[in-house]
């Protein structure tokens, strides 16, 4: 059982290929297909329309999970049959009963772009808001990961799926000591989970029956707990190599961006490192980044100069792909002119085939007068 809650944050069939492409480019590491329910087959015109209408999402039971979108009158936003709430992001969100009479339940089942990797940690997060007409706010909400899509031909709780004999891969219950009872703002839920490997689907809802559901009473006319759901995210936890304070106008080696002999392509480890660096740039528009790339001394000076420039270009182009402003990026390939290790040894050559970065505030440091390479700092030496 996990108790991990962050206070409310203020302010109130599209082709799958295009959706996945957008998810890769726009949402970086988020593995959830259609995380904000923006892609749908038909504008919702009635209750219970979520089952087969939202790209990447389904309903695992006979419960009639709802879909709201600004395109609709009958199922519109911000006003709808259970309350008033603006989307946290975009133009749509889900609505479902997590508590109702006779153990009636509704769930939201999402699909991942790829299976989770065994023993890898992931951050799971989403936003919920209790509808105004609901009388009850719940203390616990569950998230169930499974290899296969769940289907159950009734509208009761999925409690049996969290028992060991069911073969379920991963289940977490998130608790809020003050109950999930905010009807004004979106409540942010976040927790970490370690994958057992192979999980491709996840289901959000209340897996307890009515007897075991812990709830609080709020001002509402319906004896139920109805919630809105938006902005679902599942991302791998990555160790941030830039989690310490970086000095401006100082060169740092990108430890995970090491090139093979005569190559300038980026492997997955390098891309993951650059994604973190891109996030730092995107979060601070005053930062400028200069990339410096190098080779060992094998080959001619002209060839090495060209190769190092291609390496620098590959890095900056990938940062732009991740949303970095190209006007705040600069690069320079140095060939084999600035070694930091012995080129007569394989390990020395490997260190020399390096990429470095330098952050400056509001400007680029003059590349022609940059003489700080002797002060290059490997991050694992800090």
C-alpha cells in the first residue's frame, strides 16, 4: 500500500501511428497511449461512450465509463450531469463511478506503447477531481498492471484480480490521509512502481467492495463517488546525470554519450541522457547550450574534423527533436585536437571520443576564444 499524495494544483479513430508519433515527440518518455483522451472516434453524445470510443483506452467490465469533450453538448465540459470541471489538459477527460450502490464500479483501462521492463522503476501519475454531485470521497484508489487486456462480464469490483492466484503482475493502492475529496481543483496522484516485466495494460479504479471502501462524506446529492480523470503518465525513472548544480561557462562531459570508432549515431543510452538535458533547457528559456564533440587521433585531421562535426550535429538535432529551441543551441566539432587521455591506449581513445556541453545564461560563450578544455570535468569525478 502506498500513501503518496501531492496537494491540488491551481486552475481550474485518429490513426494510431500519428498518435504514437506525437507521443514520442511531444511527451518524451510517457508510455501511455493518448494520455489526455484527446484522440477519439466519435464525439460523445450519450452516457457510457468511453468503452470503444477512445484511442488506446477501454473499459474492462460492463460498467459504463463516461467520456466528456468540448465537442459535445450532451457530454460536454466544463458543465455535465455530475458537476463542473475544466479539463486539466486539452479538451476532454474521463468520468467514472469509483463507488456506488450494490458494489457497482467503473474503471479506465489504458494501453502502453511498449511492455514494461523487468525490475525497472516507473513513475505513475494522473489527475483526478471529485464531481460536485458526489456524496463520497475515497481514501484509496488502485492501479493494476497486467500483461493482457482485462475483460469481465459484470459491473462489480475487480477485487479478484489483485489476488496472487489470478496471475496479476502488479497492483498498487494509493492513499490520501485527507481523502480524495476536492471538487474544485484537480488532485495530482503520483507513485513509483517496479515492473515485473511484460505489463502492457493498466487499469485505474477502486478495486475494493463497498464494505471495505474507506470514504468520507461531502456535500453532494448522489450517494456515490464519481471522479473525473485526466493527464495519465507512466515514465521510466531515469537517474539524472545533471541533478547537481551546474556551473555556467564550464565544460562537462556527457558520460552516456560516447561514440564508437568512425560513428556518429546516438544509441538509446545517449538519447535518454539528452532527453534529460533537453528538459532542463525547455524549463529555463534563459539557458543557452554549446555542444563540443571530439574524436581520437586515428585518421586524418580533415576526416576527424568532419566526423566530430557530424557528432555535434547529431546531438543538437536530437535536442531540437525533443523541443529544444534551436536558436539557443550551438556546436563545434574539434576533431582530435583536444585529447584528454592517452591516444595510444584503447581506454584513452574511448575517453577522447567524447561529447561535452556548456551552459551559459542568455548568450553563447565566444567559441573562438574558448580555452577552457583543459578544465573539462567528467561528471563522475564530482
